[in-house]
C-alpha cells in the first residue's frame, strides 16, 4: 500500500544502518583499535596457529575458485554484447569470445598481482562504488520501471 511505503522504507533503511553499525562496533570491540592498522584483512587477524591459517586459506581459495566465474560472467556478457553485437554465430566468433574471456581473466589476475600491497584499499573503493548501487539503488529503480504502469 502506498501510504505505508515511506514508513516501511524508513524502518528498513534504519534497520540496515543499525546492522552495519552494530557489526562494525562488535568487530572494533573484539579486536580493538589495532584492528585498523594491524589487520587490514580479517585473515591477518587470525591466531598464529598454522592449522587455522591453512584451513582458512584453503577454504578461501575454494570460495574464490568457485565464485569467480559467477562474478565475471555478467561483466563478460556486457563486454561481448558491445564487441560482437552484429556478428553471426560462427567459429570465429566462438574463438574470439573465448579470447575475450582469457583477456579479462588475465587482466584481473594482473591487477590482483600488481596491487598486492594495496589490494584491500582497491577492493574497498571498488566495493563502495559498485556494490552500493547494486544493493540499494538498482533494485528500487528496477521496481519503479517494472511497476510504473500499475497502481500500488
């Protein structure tokens, strides 16, 4: 109902803001003020026990290995839609799309290796610029476009 939208929107945004602040404070109180300088990545705050670090890193690698294609697929579809817009299906197009995948993977690996020392800051900037609109702005925009001709 339209009359409840403003109230509901305020409650949801307030709750999400509360969760962000709450988890940030819990992490800060758990690890202390040295967290900001000593542990830019959560994996560096783990105990120095080698088995804990080995298991965590192994699971992290498996996670990245499995989710990387899922994250890269939409970006590659957008790139291919611009590069090969009017191309008919052919052997040449097939191998060029494979080449574009290879170049994109090589580019991301190069950026990861090149920015190793500042990767945490790079990921923070990319996440704040790209993930915030995806999480907060795009769903509301899509809803407005899809429901523009209907009444609430």
